[in-house]
């Protein structure tokens, strides 16, 4: 129970710190609540550059969870090829 409470309090502190540092609209001090004139909305291209990697990583995680045998099979093949270099040497045609 104490571990869960500690995790919750850490999450709250981290979220407050994140919002204080990155989501403020203006400078520090008495003018901290005034809007920042240098901020602007993202263009469609900029938004795509930000969302595309997130979508790809999310798809990879979902695919790895849905089809774990594929991931394990690829990992076993890679491990076998690393441990027996003769297979690699034969496949690339080296003497």
C-alpha cells in the first residue's frame, strides 16, 4: 500500500513539475500569467511530424502485444545467427 501511495504522489509531483516547466504561457516573475507573443499554433506539417512517430511506436507496441510469437521468433533467429557465424558466412557466400 505504501508503494502505491508513493507512486501516486510521485506521479502528481512529476505532473505538476512538467506543467509548470513546459505548459506555462509566459515568462517568470510577475508577468508569468501574461500570454507569450512568440507562441503560435503548429502547422499541419509540424503536427504530422510530431504525431507520426507516436503513431508508429504505438502500432509497434500493439503489434508486439498482439503477436508475440512473431517477435520471439525474430529474436531467436537473430540470436542463433549471432551465436553461429558460419550460417552468416554461408549465406553471404564468403569462403
